[in-house]
C-alpha cells in the first residue's frame, strides 16, 4: 500500500523526436518533479552535461551496475544501453517527492511489472504528424541525417506501444501538452474526472500509421 507521504512516479515515453525531453524539463521546473537521471553508454551530444542530462558511462561500468542490481530498469535503445538507478528514485519517493522518468517503452514496462508500492502514472507522447516528427529529428544537433532516417524507421514500431500507457498525449504545442499532462496528473491524484478522449487518440494513432 502506498502511504500518503510517498511521492508518485510519472513516466513519459515516446518515439524519438516527439519532444518528450523538453516536456519532462518543463514539468520538473513547474511542478517541482524530480527528474530521474539515467545512466547511458551513448556519447554525449554537444549541449549535454554529465550528471545533469545523463550519467555517461562505458559499457563495462554499465554492465557492472546491472550485475550489482543497481537498476530499477535497463534497456538497449538504438544500440546503446540506458538504465535508471533505483537508489535516488526510492530516496526521493520516500521523501514524498514526485519523480519523473524520460524512458522508453521497455523501461516503462519493466517498472510497471515491478509493482512498487508507489503510485505510477504513464504517458506516451506522440507528434502531431510524421512530417513534424521528421523536421524535429532533422533539426537536432545530429550532424548525421542518417540518424533521423533510422529513427523514422523505428517510429512505426514504437507507436504500437501506445496502448500500454495510461494516457497518450499529442505534443503539437508544447505549453498545451504540458498543461494537459499536469491536469491529468492532478485528476489522478485528486481522483477526479478528466476529459481524456481515448477515441481521439486512437484516431490520431491510426492517422500516424496510415
Ligand atoms: P536519447 O539517446 O535520444 O537521449 O534517448 C533515446 C531513448 O532512450 C529515449 O526514448 C529515452 O526516453 C530513452 N531512455 C533514456 N534514458 C533511459 C533509461 O534510463 N531507460 C530506458 N529504458 N530508456 C531510456
């Protein structure tokens, strides 16, 4: 049973380029959520800072952490390893702080299966269209447009996981998407009704896949 003082876990997943990382930062700043900083074997991008965006590590260290059972979840995404350290997450939740995770569907699944005592709310973020997604991916710091193409190919597969989430939100306008997530979290916490429209989401997914 979750005690009243425990924090809650909020997971945001999405196909690459849907704007999830920006949303996570916005939610953390405005709602005072603690961001779970993952470990990764991926090389840092130009603007990324170790200990803030990720704990950048090598494969050997990463596998050591796996062996020591340090991770709440871990997965291979786009040929790199990513994992969430359990200790800081648990410490924050036990202090009553809410923790937000920017992780993929594999990690979300693993955390869901662990059935921890903390309340969990999961969100899947989608782009408004494939065209917008491609533009967002191409406008990243990625010097190599091949990566944008690769990630577009993954898109059709990733989208199929939308049904495993409590809520699916469409990130067309950042502020509106942020407000929608905030409202949905509040409605869950206060156990009040919300205007989540499953039918609309289903239609949007079908459009993205057509
Ligand atoms: P990026 O390399 O673009 O920062 O992230 C690639 C993907 O890995 C994103 O979908 C991101 O949410 C996911 N990711 C980041 N950290 C973790 C983690 O700790 N665990 C899992 N399972 N996925 C993660």
